[in-house]
C-alpha cells in the first residue's frame, strides 16, 4: 500500500514538515485551489519590502507575466527593466516575496496630496489568494503616511473586469485619459479609465 500524498512528500523531505515548499503543499492538500493558496500563505507568511535597483529584472518579468491578458489589444511586453528603474526615480515598488520567489508587486508614487498606484502584478499561479488586496492596502498606507488625501489609479478601458475589482476597495470612476504615447501602439482604439478614492 502506498503512502497518502502528504505523507509520501513528507517522507521525501526527511520527515521535516518545515521543508515542504508551497508547491509541495499545493500538490498534496485536497481542497480547491484558492483555499489551498490561502492556507499556504497562512502557513508561510510573505515578506514585503521596498524594491531595490537590483530587483528591476524580476519586477519586469513578473509584470509581463501578470499583464499577459493585455496581448489581445497590444503586442509586446508591458515593461522592461530599464523602464522599471526609471519609475524608481519618481516613486517606489513594493514587493511581496515567498522565500526567493517574487509573487507580487505594485508601483507607488506620491503626487502632492494625491497618491497613485499602478502596475499591480501578481504571479498568475498565485492570483485569487488576496495578494493583490494586500499590495493595494500597502500602497494606500504608504501614501497616507506621506500625507496624501486621495489615491488614484488608471486602467485600460478594455480590461472590463478590473473596475468591479477596484470598487470593492472603495474606488470609483472619475474620468478618462488618452492611452500614453510612450507605450507600444495598440491594435484597437483604447483609452485609460481613471479611478480614485479618499484616503
């Protein structure tokens, strides 16, 4: 008779449950995927820290993976390490790490009494587990501590699933903007939707 999956993996780790990685855990726990991830996060809390210049490549890689759904209206990657480093001159990235793996990031910028966050990105394999919510809260806390009274964000109008998500955090649509000319030309007409909330 073979060992049940959990005990088989545990035996392979020499009986040390602390040696089980998140992927090990997700593979052996018999619950739905979002519950698996939430349980794993509670067992292995993520580390949040500000980004350093040496993180630029990891940040760009994560953003491009998370923004892959944009490919239906724009070709190419969403960003690159050079652009990430350029943003660090104006604001900062907050990062969430699971051991050595970058699983989430958000860009935060203070603009007088208004804060801004963008490039919210979560590892596609870890989405739906509250990582995005934690990053949004951290971005808001960062700007609130800097004296901001409002928080702003922008999104592409074709990503129609995003406004309902942000409304859950108190954001409301407040205007539109042209699509930035410094981005790759879109394949279809698009614009940005502005959303905001008081802090």
